[in-house]
């Protein structure tokens, strides 16, 4: 049974974590190798999962939030001239 890209993307976490049986794994692997869109999404999901698995990457240096400048709200008029 051929899976759609939407079905493949929904199963990526299982695919990446090794939660599929051998046949499902081969099917998803073949699709991800051939389909550029699903390959990019797979790489993104893999990197995101790795980042959250390594919680050290999520910790900010002390004082970092105080050093980031606040950007004022620009308002709805920003970009309103585009397309006119």
C-alpha cells in the first residue's frame, strides 16, 4: 500500500525513533529518499527531536533574556502598501 506524503509525515517520529516494523521502515525510508519534501521534513523533525532530547541546548545563559532588545509592535499598517 502506497502512503501519501501526509501519512508519511505523520509517521516520521515513529520512523526516526525506530517504532516501525521492518516493512513499514523500508517503505518510509524509500519514500523519504525519493521525495524531496518528505526528506526535508524528516531532517527537520530529526534535528528538532535531537535538540529536545539534549535539554542542554534549551538552557539559556543567565542574563541572555535581559540582553535581547525588545522590538516595539509595528502595527497593522506595516506592509499594507504591498500589492497595491
